[in-house]
């Protein structure tokens, strides 16, 4: 029995199919929590004139695994159609990879709905990207793995995403 478990564990490690340990990080200002395998690199970006300011969080793990989330605040850009932001975001990500959008599927949970995209390069699936609107926030949640889109780490990452209750803005002078 121990031998069988040891062999299974070794195969899992050799194939890289096991999910890396994940730790939750909460971002109340941006309204979400998500788990990463390592502390994410955080990049704040000012508005580009089309969408509000955004934050980008990136983390990597063994097995060529990359995890990224971007969130945009659309409140100050209500005149700019959020559909335009969503449509261009997927193509921008495909262009960054030098790939194409190979599939698109609607997704929904009890908290939000949106779309899931499979991005491919040279005919090989490389990245799974989900995008959705929740209130005035636009989220892009993406994951890539050398193992491919069926990597359990990708599922663990997507399943860890959750919206947080809205936080009231700070009171002036407080």
C-alpha cells in the first residue's frame, strides 16, 4: 500500500499534475479574494482613458504555471461601453501571447456571469481566460500551464476567486 502511494505521488510530481499549495489573498478595495501559489506581484496602473484605473496581480509556480488577474474600475467611465472593454481585453491578451482565441463559453456562478476563453498558440491550448462584470468592476482572471488547460492548478485557481462585500468609501477627514 505504501509503495503504491509513493509511486502515485512520484508520478504526480513528475508529471506536474498536482496543484501547488495555494494561499488566499484578499483585496477589499477591489472587491475580491483569490488564491495564488506564491505572493503575487502587484502592479497598479492609472486610467488609460477608456477604462478606470486597474490593478494587475501575477504569480508563478512550477510546471510553467502562470496566474494573472486584472480588475478595472469602470465607475468613472460610465460613458465608455463596458462591452467595448470586454471585447478588446480578450484580443489584447491573445495578441500578447502571439496566439488566437480558439473557443468561447458562457460561465456563471451565484455571484457573477461572464465568458471563458481558450487561447491557443501554434494550435496548442496555452491559456484559459475568464472575464466578467460585477457591479462597476470588470475582472479578467487568467491561468496558463505547460500541462495544458486541464491542469488541476488552473481549476483550483479559478475556483478560489470570490467577490467580497462592497466596502464603503472613506469618509472625508477620517
